[in-house]
C-alpha cells in the first residue's frame, strides 16, 4: 500500500503535468491567433492601398485634360473628344540636287484658285459646322452667354477650331485679291481690320494649344532643313467635324436672316 507521502508525490506530479498540458496549448493558440491577426492586418492594408490606387486612377481619369476636355470646352461636344496620332504633311523639302520641292499631300487646300479646281469646295467642306444651333437642353451653360434665335429658341454658337479655320481661309483668299472679293461688303470689317484680326486670332490659338512636339532638322548637302513630317498627338478632328456638321445653322429657316433684318458679320 502506498504511503501518504507517495500519494502526495503522485498528486503533485499529476498536478504539474496538468498545468504543463494546459499551458502548452494556450501558448500555441496565442501564436496562431497572432499570426492570423497579422495576416488579416496585412490583407486589410493591402486592400486599402489597392482601393486608394483605383480611386486615384478614377479621379485622374475625370480630371480636366486635353483628352477629357476642359471647363472652357463646350460641354455637349466633350464626349466626342478622342486622341489620335497624326503625321503632318505638306512641308518644304530638298532633293539630292539641292532643289526645293513641296509635298503634294494636302494640296487641295493651297494654290492659285484659278489653277486648283475644287479648292473652295475643299475649304467649304472643312469649315462645315462653323455656325451651329443648340437647344438649351444640349448645353445648359449656353443660357445667357450667346445669341438665342427668336424664331426657334435655339442658341447660335460654334466651336473655336472652325473660327480659326475660317480665319486661315480668309488669309488664303487675301493672297488672291483679284479672284476673291470677300472684303468688299461695307457691313463687314475692312480688309485691313479683318486680316489683322485673323492673324491675331490664329496667333493666340497656336499659343493657347502650345504644341510641344519636338522639331527635327536634317542635313541635305550643305543645308539644314526642317523635317515637318513629324507625328503629333491631336484631338480627332474628324469626330468633332462630324458632330458640328450635324448641327449646322440652317439660315434659310431663320426668318430674321432670310428677310435681311439681321446680318451675320463675317
């Protein structure tokens, strides 16, 4: 029979084993929980960073830009803005013998009108959409900013790119005063004033858009000549042109213009 001391020793050993067996799982469980908590914290931090990046990209995509449009752009046309790369043409070049020549691309817009059939049709097509009419629903920010036709209630407006093209065409016509009589109407500005206005307008338009595509020079013989056949990032003019053409002002349908009570100054 075991003595009382032996029983006490057995009870002590049993108690010690129970305490050790109780402590080990607790420490292991703590490590597991800490690991899980760390992984959860890292996961939350990663997701927060990811969501922040997505939100910043979203904001950047909606910020005013050459591609998204600016507050000064006509609101209703902004959806038509697309960027495209375009290689300029029509530059002056040198052949291997050192003789100048001009690329014939874009030739339909330049030259003596007596020798260039269709030149005025080409410019008329290019400027189609110079004058457009819009409902207030099309562009609410037009209200009170431009003339509203009493006949239709529509707003008389246009896009500045067409104004610049119109001015460039007037400068082209000014080169041939014996062919074009565009500055002879007494209700229009004088030839001197109109040409001065157009030079200044085109100057400001070029400065405003400030194309920073680098110029490239090349050597031909003993001459350095500018290579103008460079690629530029542009707004897709074809899409904007189509949009404006669909909204052209129909002056024949406006009584005040048709009967001469209102004259559109050129």
